[in-house]
C-alpha cells in the first residue's frame, strides 16, 4: 500500500525519549498529535514539552514503543517475527500496546490491539492465562481490555475444574499467581451469565461484535 502524505503537514518533528535507557525517537508531530489527545495537548501548549519539542516516557518499554511506531506510520500492527505460524503478536505485547494506547489516549491503537487480541484467541487457539495479572494491574474496573480477556477465558479456555462456577472460584483463588481476585469475580459473573443464557463455552469462538470491546469517545461508533 502506498501512503500519500501531505508534505506540508509532516515537516515538523518531535523527539520521544523512551525507557530507562533514554532511547531517542524522532516522529512527525502532526501525525502523532492526530491520533493522540495526550501528545496533542503536550506539544500544543505552553509547557516545556512544546517548547523543547521532546517528551520523556520513562515507563514505556522499547519493544512496546517500536511496535507503536510501526502502527503509527502504517496503521497496522507489526507481524509476529518470533512465531512465523501466527500473524498476531504475543499476548504480553498486545496487552501492553492496549495499555499504552489507554495511557496516552490513542483509541484507534486500543481498538486495533483489541481486535488482534480477540482474533488471536479465535484463530491461534491460545488464551492469555499467564497474562491476566498484567491486564488487571494496568487497567481499571470496567475497561474494555478486562472485558475481552474475561470473555476469552470463559468462552475459549478449558480450565481445570471448569465444570461449574463453584469449581472455577476455587481454581481462581488457589492460583493467585495468575488470577487476581477481581479477575476471578469477573470470570464467575460472565460464566453465570453464559450458563443462564445457555451460551456454548470451552473452546467456542468469541462471537461478540468487535465493536463491543472498542473504545469510543463522545458520539463515535464503529
């Protein structure tokens, strides 16, 4: 695909200083600000970030930022180079990209990441059981990412003792290394709803519309 940028809009650049190693990345300001309310406010204000045209993101991992940079210029997430059999990135990177988009107010990145997360669960036949803590430590109750991960665990996984909600509760609470209590409660609530609605579970595809997990502002919709 060929991208025809308006050169006048892509002359000014800003520098993002990433991670504890302070790696410097130069990006086009207008492009960055178009997709991110956070960076738009930072670079179009009277604060030093706008004056110096640079900002530090010390808590951002290099791998996460470079994946974001690919997305910013192509509108596609990078391919999974570590696992050629899958086009989808690994679970922790997809989750961290969503969290990055949440932190820096980039809803389109969040939506692209969540689409990849649900597609990965359906097509790669894997579930993020080892990354539930990562999700819950970096999100708030009611977040779209928590909802997606909960649905994946309910409808895609076969957890030990997963014959009823009571057994799942026991399994959750005994495995606090992977299951924070909030995640246990969310999974049990969704399982109860699935049981009530006689919805198929354990290996079923996630059939909810992708927009169900999307972040929208104001009157936006899919």
